[in-house]
């Protein structure tokens, strides 16, 4: 297969003009993706179809129209200002708060502000009253006003914390007047801060959060990290390559491939409008740099060896392709399979990242297999072998070779130990439980994240869930049973301490004077202001809603809570024929998606592992090698899983992504080792035969330099992301670094032991005559053999 591969790709050295044309075309198309990707898509857009409006008119059944009432909603605000103070119900504090609201409302891009004093009143006459007394009110009057405000269902626990020291200003924007992203975050904050300067004795602390600030914080941090950590990562990789290669030209040639791969990929991805994906923007460039660099290092190490043996630039490049090209193709194929399995994930972010990775791996392989041999066959390749003998790893490989001597001397023990450890670690990893948090995509010290944490403490959470009650047409919407069902649901929610401030029509009716049974209380519903009533009660839809708050504690912590609430809803539905009670909302949807996170991991890892096993078995034409490769590929993932368990972490979306990506990278070292092992076996048989152990030892020496070098570069590259302020990126980087390190151990220790222990029968019979029977002679002969092989390899 190596010969076939050399024939298929050897032209990259002989046909330089074609290679230059290919590189130019890919670069031009990618560059256009950075500048104007729409220009290409417009060429393929069909002409707009002529629509006959008279023929497309559809007759729909009339339905009862809802009254034109502007309801009061706690979920429609786009920006939330969280203000903390102990002076709200004082003369200066109330005046400062009113001035802040006035300053916000004066901004042309602020549509409305919902705050304490904008809440519709609950008095039966519908008269609006301010919750704040006048400037001449006494301290006692302000304290009474505070108690009245907290008694209002839409204020206490919703717009004002129960301790009266935190309030929310819920801002809706007029996007027609929004001129910049900065206006809806810093602009709002500046308006409030400048107003507060007129009240020098105030102790107001202001934080800005909400859907828009959270998104902008995410995008801003992503843009900052994109540039900073790519520069740091590439700089560290370049420094590591210079140290390891001890040859500047070799480093520059190797750097061409990942540079082209990243440039091409990001440019091509732009055509599909995937630029706002955090993994594509931040992780993908570094990931492709690492993938391209690993294959480039393997190819360059082999080309340098061939140049050091006396071959010309052109012949050395051809020989390098023949020796390493097939392994690079297999690594790219298996890596693409690992990444491609993410396309089956439930979450769009992961699916997009998976497809982008597949595209990136393909173009990066093209960059490696074309640009490096092309550059090495020119004048740049004349002195690439200089410094080869001074390489840090090559000079110390003889010391590392004691590993292979020990492993082969104890193949049975090491092989069984590898299998046992892998299965044990896998069993521990299976105890991981899924979880999801809203703030995982935000910098932990960001204002938006701190505001969410403060709302968790003061209000019971930012996120809102609900229970919806619906009834059959036979049930009158003003039936007392509606209020009874809503009350039973409300009572069930109030029994859960993790659910904050349930709110429903029952809350408003209870705030009105009087008492009695449900038949007597239900008519009071008509006395409620329509903006309040219709927020939680829609008679034309035959539905009522009970709303509650959820903290950002990790949605897994709410699993037993939601289970109990769902059971209560089912019981209430059974007890009240004609009614249906359903738990819903974004927190509930995320809880229901937790199982999907596990299934995403199972599907992606399972399908990728199966396909990789089939590919390796077919590529090496050996079921034995395919089965043997399972342990060194599963072992690093199991190690990472144990790390997550020991450190108390959970299985999150980023973990699913990292596990699958790491599988694609970890299998690369295995492929390079097995490819060299097969070549060494074939060469020994062509010379008249040789032991299985000799082929394994030669494969270890032949690939050890590149494996250790690429692992060091990969770990350093991912380590730079550990300094990111984005939690997801730190998790991804730590998992990747640990997996790659464990993969090196598995391929240099467990893989040789398994190859020797499960070697073919003829090889084992040859090994039976090895000097294992005499430990002293075995040690001596293995040392001599190891030294001679190292010397011969380095001479080549």
C-alpha cells in the first residue's frame, strides 16, 4: 500500500507546476471567503420565482382573537440592570432610582423600562399608585411602602428581592436606533452611572446582564481569545519546533502546512456562515495547526533521515512520501472520522464544529502532502538535514530505548496490565453524569456572569420555567376548577426550595382582600388589571401558566426536582378530567437534553471507534492489528474520563466534543507505529526472516522521535489555551493535553507489549528461543541489539 500511495502522490515532487497551481487556487478561493463569500453563492442562486398571489391565498378557519392588551412579561426584556443597594426605600435612594429610570428612558434606543413603579396596581379601582412616598415622607412611611411593594406578587421576589436590597430594571430596546453593540451595554451603564453622580450619598452597585449582554460578552471574549491564544499557541509551537529540530529551514518548511491548512479552512468555512461558533473560531485553528504539524513532523523527520543518508532533495522527498505518506493518509482519514461523528450530535454548535473539522482535516492533509515535499525538493531542502544528529530527541533516543527493552522483556505482564487498566478506567469513566450551565460560555469574571450569580442569590435565578395548565372546551374558562388546578400546581412548586418565586393568577388573587373557597375567589379574576391577568391566563386559548425561577447551579441538580414536579403534574391531570398539566420552559428543555448529551457521546465515540477499527483492519489487512489497536486508542480516553471523575467534573457539551476530537488525534500515533511495524516486518521477511520483537523494536526506534516530538508540540499548543478566561476552552484544552500525553504512553508501552504478546504464531515460536530463559544473557543481548539498531537508524 505504501508503494501505491507513493505512485498516487509521488507526482507532487515531479509535477511542481500542477502543485503550484493547486496551492494558488485553494489560497485564492479561501482568501475570497475572508473578504466576500457571498460573491460565490450568488453565482449559484436561482432566479426568483414568480408567485401568483391570487392562487396562493389559503382559507383558514377563524379563531377567537385575543384582546389587544399589552401584557406585563418578565421574559421579554433584552437587557437587565441588576442594582444592589440598601437605600431604595429612603428619600435619596428612591429619587436616585427614579432618576436612573428617567435617564434610561431618555435614550432613543430604549423602548421601555419595566421596574417597580411601572407594575400595574392591584387595587380594585385600578388606580395607579407609586410604591415610593414623596420626598417629605417619614422613615416609617418608607418602611410601609417597602412592605407594600414586597407584598405585590410581581414585585416581591420578581423585580425586588425579598430583602429589599436588589432590584431589576428590565429594558426593552428599539433596535432601529441602536448604532453599536457598546450602546446596549456600556451605554446603558454610563447613563445610570452619570445619573448617580448627582446623588453622592448613594451606595448603588450596577451590573448589566440579560440575553443581549450575555451574547455580546461571549462574542467579545471570543474575538479577543481568537487572536491572543492563536498567536501564543503558534509562537509556542514554533519555539518547540526550533528546539526539537535544531534546524531553522526544517522548521519553516514544516510550518507551511499547518499555516496553509488553517488559512484554507477558515476561508472555506466562511462560505457556510459558521464564524460565530466558539469552537470553530478558537479551537479549530489551534486543532488544525496541531494536526497539520504532527503529520508534517513525521514527514519531515523521515525526509531529513533520507537526506542524511545521502539522497538528493528530490529523492529524499519521494522516499519520505513512500515511508510516511500512507500513515499520514490513514491518520487524516481516522481523524476526519472522529471529527465527522460529531455531525450526529443533537446540539447545532457541535454539529457545525464536526463538519468544519472534517473540512479542515482534508485540506490540511492536502497542504501536508503537497507543500512539504514541494519545498523539500527545492533549494530549501538542501540543508534541512543539518542539525539532524543534534536533535534533542534523537540524541537521547538511546536512553529512551530502555522502555522498549523492558516492555518486550515483560510483554505478557505489561499487555495484561494495559487491558485491565483500560477496562477499569473505562468503568470509572462511565460514572460521569451529564450537566449544563448557562454561564459556561461566559468568562467567569465577566459582568454578565457575576450578575447571574447575584440574581441566583437574590431572586432564585435569572432563567424562568413554567407549568402550563390547559383545559377542554367543555370546561368553562371562568370555572372555579381552573383556579383549583392552578393552586395545586402552585403549592407543588412552592414545596421545592430550588424553585424560586412561583407566580400565577393565584398569586394575584391571593393579594386581593377577602378569602373563601375557589368558587368565591375565581370571580375576583375579573378585577385584576388585564396586563397582569393575561400574562398568566388566556381564556381564548383555554390555558393558564404558573411561572418559576431556576438558578444556574447546573441543570443536573434540578433533575430530581423536575421529576417530582412532573409526577405532581401527572397526578393533578389524573385527578381533574378535562385538564392537562405540562412542565415546560428553557430550563426543562435543557434538563431533557441531558440524556441527549450522553447519547451524543455514545453515538459519536461508538460510531467513530467502529469505523476506525474497520479502517485499520482493512488498511493493514489484519483483524489482529485492528483488535490490538483498540486498547492504546481507548486507554487515553479512559484516563481523561477518570480525571474528570476524580476532579468532580461533569459531562458537558464541551466534554462530548473533546472526547471525540481526542479520539481522532490519539489514533494518529497508533497508526504511525503500526505502519512502521508492518514495514519493518516486511523488510525483515524479505531479508530472510526475523523475530516479532525485532520488528517491534525497529518500529519503536523508527517512530519514537516523531511521536515524542509531536506529543510535546501538541501538549504545549493546547496548554496555551489553559490561560483562557472561557471555562469551556480550558476544559477542552486540559482534556486534549491529558489525552494526547496518555496516548503517547499507550503507544510506546501498551501497544508494543500487545503486539509481542499477541504476535503471530511463527513469530512467537521464534521468540521462544530468545534469551529470556537466562535473564543476564537476555539483558546483555537486548542492550547490544538496541544499541546497534539505534546507531544504524541514526546513520540512515
